[in-house]
C-alpha cells in the first residue's frame, strides 16, 4: 500500500487524493465546480462534500456557470429541497452569485484559469511539508485571492476556503513529502 497523506482515510478520500487533489487544473468548468464545492464545504468535512458530489453535478447542471447564473428563485427553492446536496440557503444563493461573477472574470481575462493562476505566478507552489501540523490554513496568496474574489462579487471565498481551493486545484502541492503523490506532482507541471 502506498504511503499517502494521513487525511485520506475513507475510500472516497483515497480516490480523490490519489487522482485529483493537488493536480494542476486548467479547465474552467472544473474550476467552477471547485468554487461551488469549496464554498459548500465551509464548516463541514470534505468527506461530506465528496459523498454529495455526484448530486451536486446533477443539481448544478454539470457545473455549467452559464446555466447556474440563470437560476431563479424557483431553482433555488428546488435546490433547497434537494436532500442530495447541502441545503444551506446562503451557500445555494452564493453558488448562483458566484456563477455571475465567474462569467464576468471569463469575459475580462478570456478564461477563469488565466485569472486564478495569477495568484501563484502561473506555477504550482511546491511545498515540502513533513506533517499535517505544518500545513497552513491560509497563505498570503490565498488572502490576496480572497480579497480580489470578494471585490468581484464572490461569496464563501474567505482565505481558508481559497487556500483549500488552491490545494485542490494544484496551485499548491501540499502533499506531504512522505506521500507518493508529492514526488509525482513535482513533475506534473
């Protein structure tokens, strides 16, 4: 059995850890997915979100920001009744608001990807953590991202959520050095 980051315990976490977490992401639809999922996760465990991920894909039209941006009060009420997702009204409203802001960024920068990677200079920050205790909850880059996203109309994008987003999308490599994925992702760029 390979040595992996200790947070990956459940089968869903292990699959996510081994195949997605920390892999540099450059697809706008997947960026939008993580904006929604990281916001939904606020105050909950990532495992809770992973268990509901497929339901989110269906409920949020395959994470298509153009469709989500057009959700109206009826759609929001439908989502609030959907037991397959986290039914927090603020988080649901935030997903719609974030879709509108996401589309504005795409217009301004050509893609969300071009915009978001500027916070790490277009490259993955390669960390060399020995233990989970060393991994920060936020960084100056995450704080700058949070501040700019909020100015552009995003919700549920505090610095801690932004740092989790950076970890998920491979903007930072926060696999522990003892984890088999750390070395693999050093060469992924």
